[in-house]
């Protein structure tokens, strides 16, 4: 099926709007304060919606409906503990990052442990982000190739250049406001598909719920072979259970709210502490229903194709083909002209809202934690702004190059490499922040021991997964949970040997030395 001219008009208008926003905000960027944190003047609702857009990448836009279509609602379970992580952000994390007008999450690590750990954290973050950027852009290129019909390399280059252009030109202001628009487009696109599906099912919404309930598609179940099996709720490291999935979700969301640079930048860019706290609640109150909605969209697609079976849809349900193609397949074959253009724009928006935030965050981390701190500490702010744009451009080039490499390589192998890099360099980072927040022990030497122990653990897990090293049964879903516990525990043990110097100040660096933070929250 070819796109209708009306679809092309919608897609063109969307790309043009993103480009214009980059040009508009480029005129505001006179220094790094504006380029990295928007002059620290944002309202909470704006930042909250931009956090929604950043977290819902093209992976989520396709993966949530795909997972609900082929399996059930297990993927949604970890999200239900997000409000608990949000409360931790409000009562604990935000005051640490807003004290002293920070720009980077890793400035805190430098103050708490010294510059060695700060450099480790910032370099680990940038390495994992480079891989993530390439994977997300590859996925949106694959989607555009399927729906538009252009060569994938061309789709990757065009999408990559658009997101790079408005991010490099417009800085953080452009990132935030385009993310707000992209979140709205994402929701509109999803609603358009949902309305079309419900309208095409005899009996509408009630029939969808009836069939889905009868077939076990609304349960927390795992696919074993061709059968959906409800998960247990006990403690286990070798299989998925409800309790372990909730613990996994708590680890994910605590790590995001406590250490993710794209989130910390939004804390720092808020007009006040109160607006930063509002941003967190806005993001949670929007994300949970949006994710639930996209899960239910996948369930609705399952019922639709039970009534209207087709070869490709059956292949995606049985696993003969990847289920991530179910949403594009429905869009291209069952939607009227104009609506397909909105869905393509929504899918591209989902990717762009992740890519632009990561590009700007990488630039902020490099300039703030490495270049300004270690390479050129006494230059004019205009020089740092120029370097920030150059770094964003280099990151964009690497993003496009890796995405094209993924397109013409064995995706499984590259995904495996990205998982290994993410685990080795990003594993345990939450434990490092938590040790800093909640104890008054240790210094950079103790933290370095924690980092070494966590990297060794991760290498053992990888070797065990490849059956090179004999290990007991272990589900890699839980690698992050154990990794953070090892980081915290090893740092605590090492801190009994490497005691923190008595003259080193911990003012505003731990919950025990953070003055008035709880009182300010209550006011």
C-alpha cells in the first residue's frame, strides 16, 4: 500500500514544524545556561510532558502494542511502582540536584566521591547513550522503510538530520517544547488507531474486553510455547514472578529519577523546587495511562485480527514474524488516507523525543563534567556553547552511522553488544548514588572498589549467559537489581577500610546533612 498525498502533507508539516522550532529557539541561546537548562525558568507541566515524550521512544510505541498483541500485560507490571519512585524523587533526589545550580547528574558524584568517580559516571553515561541513540534511530528508520517504502539508509539519514538540526540549533528549549508537541502527537496517533480498531469490531469495546478476558490477554501472564501461563508471585532469580517484576520496576524508576541525565536536567531547569516536583508528578500521571492505553491498543488489535484474520497478522501472533510490525501493518492496510500520516508522524515523534533529549544530555555531560572541568576550565561561556554544539553534531553523526551499521548488520548481535555495554558501564549506578545519598561513609576509593566489584559481577553474568562460566540459573532481567546491591554493599565494605577524611565536608550531600529539604517540600 502506498501513502496517499494527504499522508505526505501531514508528514511534511510535522517535520517542518520541528525544524521551525529549532530555528525559533536558536535565537535565544546566548550561553550554556540557556542551551543546557533553558535559563532555569520552565513550568512543571511543560517539563512533565517533555519527560513523558523522552521516556516513550519508538521502542515503546511499537513494543507495548506488540507485546500485548502476542502475549498479555506482563510488560506493564513494572510501571505500577513508578509513583513510589516519584515520591523518592520529590522527598530525596530533587534537593540534591537543585542545590548549587547543577547542570549534570554527575556533578553530585564529583562532590560526594571526587572527580575520578564523576568522570567514570559521565563517561559510562555517554557510552551507553551513543549505543541507545543508534538503536532508537535504527528502529525509526526501519519503521519508515516499512511505511514509506524508501531505502532504510535514506530514512535513517533524513530522520537523524531533522532531529540533529533542531537539537543543535535550539538547545534545551527546543528539546523540551518539541517533546511536548511530540507527546501530544503520539497520543493523537494512538487514539486514531484505537478508534479505528474499536469501530471495526462488531460489539465495539465491550466485545474487545469480553474476548480478551476469555483468552487471558488481560492477565499478567508469560508466553510459554504457544500458551499464556499466569506468573507466580514469589521470590525467584531464575524466572519472572509478579514480585520480582515489581522489584525490577522499582529499580528502573529509581535509577531514572535518581541518576538519568535527561531527568536531572529537567529538575535543574525548573523555575523552582516546587515546579521540579510538579514535573515529576505530571510525568507519572501522564505516563501510566498512556502506557496502559498502548497496551490495551495491542489487546484490541488481537481481537480485531481474531475476527479479521490475515496471513501477516497470524505470523506475528505465532512468532513466525516479529510482532512489532502489527501496528504498522494495521495502519498501512486498514486506515483511511491522512490518518496513516498522523501515525507515521506519531511514531517518528516517539523516536525524536528520545533522541533529542539524549543528544542534548550527552553534550551537557561532556561540556560540564569533562571539557569545562578538565580540558579548558577557564574559557569564555561562548566557547563552551560552541563546543556544546560541536559535540551534539558529533554525537548525531555517530548516531546516524551506528543506525546505518545496524541496518546492514545482524541486529541480534548488535543488540547483544549494546546490552553488554549498558550492563558493564551502567550497571550499579543507582547503588552508587544511593550510597552517596543515604550514608556518610567512604570516599572515592571506596566507590572505586564498588565500581570494580560491579563490573566483575556483570562480566561473570555475561560469561554465564554465554555458557562460558558455570553459574546457577539466573534471569538477566534481574541483573540490574543484583548489580546495584553489589555496588552498594561493596562500597560499604570498602568504606570501612578507606575512611572518609575528617576535613571533607558533606554539607548538602547526604540526607543526614541536607538542611531544610523536607521543610521546604512541606511549605
